[in-house]
C-alpha cells in the first residue's frame, strides 16, 4: 500500500493494556483541554482539511479496506457485516461530505441553555461544554471512525477508538490520515487515538478506565453492546440494535404502503434502521401488494398463517416463529404478522421492540396520533421509511449512533449529544445569608 501516514498514526505505551490505555487517556485529556479553547473557525478548518485528505487518499483507503474485506470473506463473515465494512469511492466521498456538513453546523460549545438574573442580583447561566474524553467501541464500521472523530472534534472532545479486528487496516489508514490532518492544522494529534494495537484487551481497558474516560459509546451487534453495558465501569450511552417494525393500517393507501415498506426493508438491509417485521391490519387492502413487492425484491418472508393467505400463489415463504419476531436480520429477510386492530399491533411491538424506530402507514389521523402516543421508541415514523432515523437525514450531520436509552441522548446522536453543561454564576461579592 502507498505510504499515506507518518508516525502520527497512533502510539502505544508498553505491553500492559490497562497502563497503556490509561496513558493514552491522559494524553487525550491534555488534547481535549487544548481543543476546548479552539474557536469554531479553527475546528471547522480542521474538519474541512480532514475531508480533503480523506478524498485525496481514497485509493490508499480502499486498498487497506480490501485487505479487511478479503480477510473477512476468508473468515466467513456475513454479507451484512461485509457490506458495513466495505469502503468504495462513493462511500469515501460520503464520509468527506459528512465532515463538510459538520463544519457547516452551529458549534454547540458555549451555547446558553438557560440563564437569568436572580432577585439578589446573581447572574446565572447554563452553557454547553464538551464531555472531555470519549471512548468508542464498535465493529466492522470504518465509517464510524470518521464520523466519531469529526463529531468529537467539532464538539470539543478527544476520542479513544476501538474499531475491532474486522476493520483493522481500514481504521489504521483512516486514523493516520486524521491525525496527520490535525497536525497540519496545528491541533493536538491525540484528539484522535486508536487502542486497536491492544486488541480486545484494549476494549476491556477502555471499559475499566473510570475517571480517565468520561463516557463510553458502544456501536455494533447485540453481543457487543450488551458486553459493554454489563461490564463497563465507565458511564455508557447505549446505542441499540434495531428490531424495527412497520405497521400497515387498514386505511393505508396501497402505493404509499408499498413504497414505504419496500424502502424500509431493502434500501440497505444491513443497517439498524432497516425494518425487520411487517405488521398488517387484517383489513389492509394494501397487504397483498406489499407482500408481492417484497417477494419481487428478493426478501425472504417468514409469515404467520393469515399473512401466508395474502401471498401471491407460489411465493416461497416459511412459517414465522417467536425467534423471527425477536430477530434483527440485517439481511434480506422479514417477519410478517397480521393483526385484528391497531391495539394488537401496538401490543406486538411493545413485546418485541428494541425501542429504536417504529413506523405506521395510515390515512387515519386518529390512528396516527394513537400510534405516536403509545409507541415507546427513540423515533416514530408516520408515513415515512424507517431509514430516515439517521443523523444526516435529520439534519444533524454525521452521527455516532442511535441511542435507545432514556438519558440525555436519545435517537440519532450528533453534536449536542457529545456535550454536557456547566453552570456559570457571577456576582458582585455576593455571600449567602
């Protein structure tokens, strides 16, 4: 591969992961303090320069990525994970464009959340400030390396990345390019560091780095996320898997239902905002057309008895089980259930939801409002594809992930979600009586 990086790619500190990651976190803290004083213009200039460097080094990135893809194919990695792993010219351009979009967004740091002058003359305000040092553990997603680095830079944070063995070469190339670009812009290169040289022990060290890492964000499959949530000593923002449902109401117009469901399932079926279960009202005239369109698109259907009766004659299918209702396929497969009412659809969703995204297709305003009020999820779609649960699509720029928890961050996590707040109180010699 053409040499694209310098010794700035990353550094490690000896063989002990706990010690090494701790020292890297210390360097990240120092870098974050410097970055916290950088104004918007300086941060935006760095984002634009990183975007330029990524596009200029596209061939080298693709060459590194091909090594990961080849290794993944040899190891029997699923097609869904290989799709997430793949970088081509179009996707690399998308990464650069996401950084440019971030540069165009307002800087959240210093924004006044609320403020007032109290009756005693004290002047108080609550402002947004960076988290500090953010850890991220993810797998087979080299795009996340760029997204998190960009969001962290704009929001004034430093990041420690564990991108996993599946994307090792891709991430090494990207982190090196980002660090070189930061150096070009006279910003601390340790704003972005990778702990991948420590392998899985690097991830364990991040999870144990309480007091050194301010927040940890896992992004990946069920096993990875639950491992981090259950084992981390560091505060965690949980990003969730997406067992996503689309309910086609009795009143749903046929064309709208077909368009929304097919897009939600097939636009890119390896993502967490892809629909995995279709729920049809028993009186939905659009039902047979939706099922026919899915079958024509090559989606393998796992159906209950009533859905089987709606299928075009000769359509291959299998009987749905409880396992299907609870599966995030991340593939061209979909479970299908027929219900008698909106309430039954909501009950099914409540039992199986991962609280990521849920959707209804309807021409009944009352049903739409009832669905919105009843569904407990980070995002609820009405007559729109679930694929819109995405930071870029919702105008937030790049995203770190989709949070399914109920703390300060829920749904697509952009710039504001990587900030916390600080109270500023100013007086004139005030003392409390």
